[in-house]
């Protein structure tokens, strides 16, 4: 199997990967076998996507698909046989990755891609890969030694794990500079995982679900290879606030890589909110919430944001009768990983204080602290372990008696059944993590104590605590173990009901359903990739969106006798009909040499058909009383939002906040938009939001309707309509042109709504740049010269040329 490292990001894009692996069978009827190569060679091009390809218009239903689960570790236990000959493998039934398949349809094939927790000699890797593929439908990724250490212990643990748990690397023992070689190893490792997915994937049928912070750039590698791949990502750790995250030198690279997924999942809204804030501050992206779903618009793709805490596997929590040595004692239980964020020592200090404040518990209350072996290494871990052992010794020395030891500290690995035994006898479970992902200890406690009602003091559940406040935590412990049985039962039933219905199968099923919803338009859109390195992204556009060809528009132009042509103005030297958001006095001054030019100023509120005519007020009302309503609201938000300002036009008010603090400015803009829409609901104006603006204005879409209506009233219905624009405000005009009723134009009249640049738009056509716009207009001007004088004058009389 793969054992080489890759450091050039463009290798993946070219598809030049030597792949060595063990073949294997498996798979249900009607599906291609996983394509794992058995000899060295180049992986064939699996994605036949082309920019114009509309193949596979309807994606397969979930029941016909396969899902590939990608994670740092496979849900497989591996050990060498006692005789030293070969390996023994078994499922790791405690792994969330193994349990989540219960939420998938019964006939959905699940394939795993990840690494093993033990090292395998290169000479044995092919045999191990063959066994894992055939028996466990798992494809192992073997990382070279020079990459593995820097990848996991280096970048993952030293940088990402610490940063995501709000520990900045600028104090204590983390005074060194950012080590670029660790990032390069992280990228190389992610590339190897991506290569394993590419070897086995069927891109049109498979779903891919990538897990956790170890593999955050995998979506970028896979999206580069397969534009329409259906792919989700779930982060099992916290995501820090933007002030913390921005200290990471490769912050934008990771954000852009994640945005190549179709759905990004988080345990809590706090973590999702921090991610969205980072996207706004660092990439300038805004999110929208619609019908309960949050989405980020990213180059025509909508990246879904999923908020769903993982559950537990209820079927694994059946335990028999338990006989222990703690009869007559009130047991308080703590189960935590041994790391600096779990607050174990804070828990010990609170227990010690409780014994001092409530002496009646001395000789009766026992704290059993189970510390799962630490996953990392380093001086920080050694220090916290030393603090814990010192606290345990101090408490036991102070309160122990002949038949009583207040603290039982267990720091060796326990089997799942042994841990369940402790959950069963505990009267109270306490969680004092100062920063965590999804801690499953509380849910296991509620499920494990189904017949014996327990309570939990922990930061966000039954009895809430601040783990930094030792006094309040001590009192919470006392409250929990002193609670009467009826209250315990009420609390337990409430939480057990939630835990039992929101298990890991519910979580995985919900994520997969949202992933399918996020990808429903993949095979109905035109997609192509742009950008290099981690600047790569996929542009997704409607299949009817195409380039405006010169021959087609000139031909239509020559056949027409009554033309309506509308152009957005932003510095181009064009005649014809100009539609702009600028003031009428400025436009009149700038275009005074153009005698026959029609101008629509302030998005169409004021119009004139040529230089010699007076400006018309095209608004539905000349009553500007709405300004007296809107302006005080805008002034209020301007005073409260540093860096914002108001622009007053004759027919519009614009609130600018590009210089405000990004997160606050965006929040204020959304609140003000709602406020203005409410107070102006009965006024003849529209409230629109744009790039760092909120505007109360007429719509460009109304301009198109007004021009075409006027031409019809004069008996000159347009038989050729073209509008060109290049900014967001022109989308109203495109929408108005596209939906124009046929009674305003001649039957069969061609309508060309055209934007500048290949980007998501309501226009049906595009031109690459302003140079092509000029070329197109010159071609139309040349076509006019070949027409008869009478025809030309008729065209000019409409203010269109």
C-alpha cells in the first residue's frame, strides 16, 4: 500500500499518483468493487466531469449508494499474534465510527479509510491491507515515520489541539516560532489519506464523510479531483473564536479547504458561530439562515452548516448485576481523558473543599477518578499528572481512616464493561472540563443508570457549574448527592429520554440526510475548478448559464427594428441606455456629450430618454415621507456602530459599514434590515442588503419594466432586449428582464441578460471581461452602419443607440 510521502499540492490535481496496494473483493451486487490497485501504476481518471457535462442528472437515492468514512484511525483493533506470525484484527465496538453505521440504510455499503494505531512494517503492509479490505471493508493509510510524528504529535497536537482548546502558543513552554515543516507534514499526511479515498471511490455514487481536525484539508484534495463529489466533514473538537483562530499562520488555507465540503458539522452552535465568524472576517463570506438551515454561499455552491451533538450507542450499555467494595458509600465518579483541558485537578480541589465544608460526608463520600491514558506527550501532560497525584495524596492523607479512602485514582486502561460498572454504582458524575468537544460521559451515565436515578453536576446540564469556581462546584457536589429521590427521578427521566432517542444512529442518520439535501443539485449544475493550492475552489453555475457569442447577438440585433439596451454604468465609455445607482446630476454632467443617450439614475427613480428631455420621476409616489422614518433609524445604528456612515441620495438612503468591525457590523446590518423592513412595510420603497451596505431604494428591475412599458405605449414594442451589468445591484435588473411578461415585447423577441465574468448570477449569459463588453458593443455599432438610414433613425429614436 501507499508508503511514500507527497509535498507538492499540485501532484494530486494532476492525478499522477503511484499506488501500490492489496486487492480485495466485497461489495454488494450491482456495485463496482473498490478499486485498489495491486501493481504500481497511475490511477485512472475517475471523474469524467466536464464544464458542459450534464450526465447523471439525477443523483442516486441513499439506498443505492455507498459511504466512505475517512478518519485518522480506523475502527479496528490490531495486534500481533502471540507466536509473532501474522496479525489479529477485530472491530473496535467503542469507536463512534463503528457505531454510526447503525444510522445508515441497511443496504448502504460502508467503507472505512484511515490509519491503524500500531506500526506495520512496509513488507507486511500489502498483506494487512488485503485482510482489512476483505474482512472489514477498510482501507488503511500507512504514514511514513518522518511524516507520522510531525503530523500527529507535531501539527495536530502542538498546534491544532491546543489552539482549538483556547491555549495560545505564546507562553510557558510554547515560545517557539510556527514550525512550517509540521504544517507540510500535515498536508502530506492529508494527501495520503486522500489518495486512499481516490483509489476506491466511485465519484458519482459515493458519499464521503471526513472526520475531525486531523484531516481538515482532505476536502480540498478530493474536491480538486472530483468537482461533483458529495462530501461532508464533522469536527469533533471545539472551534475557537476568531480572535484565537487568527493566530494560526495557515488560518485561511484551512478555512478554504473546509469550504470544499458540502456540509460541515459541529457539536454546538457556539463552535459553528465561531467558524462562521472566521469565514466572515478572513474570507469576507456571509451566511444565511433559511427554514432552520444555515448556509454559506461560496462561488455558487451553498456549503451547509450542521449543528448536531453526537450521541452514544444505547445497545452497548446493558450491564448485569454489580458487586463492588463500595457498599455503604456515596460514590462520585469522574471519567476524563488525561489532558490539561479536562479540569481533573479542579474537580479534586472542589471535592476536598466539600469534605471540609460538609464534615458529614467524611467517611461516606468517595470520589473515583478514572483518567484515560493521555493521547499526547509532553511537559504539559507530565505537569498535570503530577498535580493530580499530589492532590490525591493530600486529600487521602487528610481524610482517610482504616476503612475509608476518599479518593480512588485509576490511571490504567479499563475495559468498556469495567467503566460501565463504575457508572452503575455512582450516585453522581461530575464533569469539570474547561474546554471540550462533545463529552459523552454524561450521556453514558444517564444510560448506564437507567434503573438507578443519578444526577450530574457539569457545566451545561442538570446542575450547572463553573469549573473555575471551586466553592460553587463543591456546593454542587453536595447538592447532587443530597438530593431527594423524587427530584432525582424527575431529572433523570427528562435527560434519559433525550439520550435514548438522540443516540449515535440518530446523529449519523441526521447528518447523512442533510448531506443528501446539500448535494441535491450537484448533477444539475455546471461545475469547474479554479485556483491553485489551497486557493482552489469549485464554481457551480446553472446549466443554462453560458457565454454570449458575438455572432448570435449581432444576428439578433440586425433582425430587430425596435431595440432596448440597458447597461450598468461604472466608468465604461458606452452610449445606449445607462442604468446606474448614481445621482442624476452627476450622470447628466458625465454624459452631456451623448445627445441620444437614455439615462436611468438612482436605480431608475429618475429617467430621461435623451439629453434634451427633462428628468422624469418614475417612482410610484413623490412623497418622500418615508425618509423621515428611515433616516432616524439609520442614524441610531450609525451612532452605535463605529466605522459606519450614511449616504443620502435624492431618492435613496444607503448605510455603509465596510469600515466597521466585521462581526459587529454584519450583526448590526441584519438587525437594521429587519427594523427597516418592519417600519417601512407600508411605504413605496424596498430595503436591500448588499456588500457592506443596507440601502432603501427603487429597484433596477422596475427600470426595465418602465422602459419596456413606455416603448409599448408608443407603439414600438421591443423586439430585441439586452442588458449588461457587473455588480450585485444589477441582479434586480437581470431578474426583471428574465421575468418580463411577453405582452411588453414583440413575440419571439430575444432577451439577453448578461453579466461580466463567470460567477453565480441571475443572468443567463456572461462575457469574460469589460474588453469583451466593448467588443460586443462595437460589433453592434458596426451592424447598425449597414442598415438603412430609416431603420437607423428609428432605432435611435428609442434612445437605444
